[in-house]
């Protein structure tokens, strides 16, 4: 397993960045009256999804990074909404819209998995609308051991997505971290 040294090495960041660049190019073909309306909103939200993830990486506190992952997921969903509107207005044909939407769904699952693993490591669980936080199971903030463990978790999560989208939900026996209830 490779150690991650930068947010640029996160596969989810790389994919969000690639999607932003593709959307940017496509949105510049929108009608002139949409360039500063829907086109601008689409470009801004698609850029924010990867920018917020990069910003969160720089935090020395896990809870701030978890919040950045949540905000990135929010921007991702906003981008999907704008894609839906562009498709409804005829700016994207069905195959192109499907391609973008499917890629964002994969990114959403990657971000959710990253959030789950970091939350589990931190001792926090989400169930529906309730968040429960247990006693801290890790060292002092900013310790070398904590950061190494955090980087290892991120590397494990990203490695789960290296092969294909079919590996998004591996069976619990191959996950190695916890058992998931159906």
C-alpha cells in the first residue's frame, strides 16, 4: 500500500478534477444567455467539489476533514442538479448526461466510503439522522501516529476503488475493517 503525500494522490480528487475540466469545456458551449447563469453555476459547483476536498486535506483535525468531505458531497449533488437542468434544457444529450451522472455517483460513493472509514477510526458513527460519538480511540491531535493512521485509512479506501466501480461495495470478508449490517 502506498503512502499518500498529497490530496492530489486521492483518486476521488483526481476524478472530481477530471470531471470539472470536462464540464468546464462543455459548459462553454451553452447558449450565450446561459454562460453566466447555469453555465457559471455548473462550473463553480463542479470546481468546489474537488477544491473543498483539497482544503480539508490540509487540516490537522479529523473532524474538520470529515466536514470537508460532507461539504464536497454537497457540492457534488449541486453539480448533479445543474447537470439535470442542463440536460432538461437540451444542452447535454442523454449519453453525455449519463456519463457525467454515473461518474459523479461513483465519486459520491468514494467520498461516502472515505467518510465512513475516517468516522469509524475516529469513533463516530452515523445512523440515519443521528450521530453518535464514542470515546476517543486515537492519540493527541497532530501526533505523528494519528496522521500516519489517517493516511493509511485514506490509502486503503482509495485502493478499494482502484480496479472498477464493481469494487465499490466489497463483501465484508474482503473489507478487513468491519462488518456491515444489511
